[in-house]
C-alpha cells in the first residue's frame, strides 16, 4: 500500500506557491474615463428658509406667515421661477412633526423639487 500523504502535501504546497505567484489583476477593463471641468462662474443657488418654531408658527425668510394660504401663495410664486431656489425647512426641536409634515406635503404638491430639512436628526430617537 502506497502512502499518498506526502504527495498530497507537496501538491498543496505547489498549489499555494502557484496562487501566490500569479499576478492579481486589479483593473480587468481599462477605460478611458472622461475628465470634466466644473463650470467657471457657477453661482450658488438662492436659499429660501422656512422656519417652524415650537408653537407651530411658520416663518418665511424670518417673517411670520399668518395662514396656510399665504404660505402656499409664497411657494407657488417660488415654483413659478425659471430656476427654483433651494427650500430649507428648519423646524425647532420642540415643533410638532405634524406641522413639519404638512409643510413637506405642501412643497411636494406645489412641485418644489429642491428642498432639504435642516436638523432632521432631532426627530429620530
């Protein structure tokens, strides 16, 4: 009976050496990627701030909005502009989420697409 254990050991060592010496191809496909240049005179977009305080009072650029119709009229005026500004909604930490959701729904319904909520992490607990 022939002992094959040393033969298997030698074959495994050869296999490991073969795997180590084979060059690893990191870039399998060489692509010539286009190089773009940023626009020279890029103007930062206008930002419109909507604040909601802890009493659920809505402020448009720091001025209190008396009712929902006024807020909607302001939003429609902004949506009609050729280049929409960025709407930044900044709720107070103690503001009711229902009021924030109402403002978000209104922006979506009117068609304002450039929008962000500043301080959204305060609603996650």
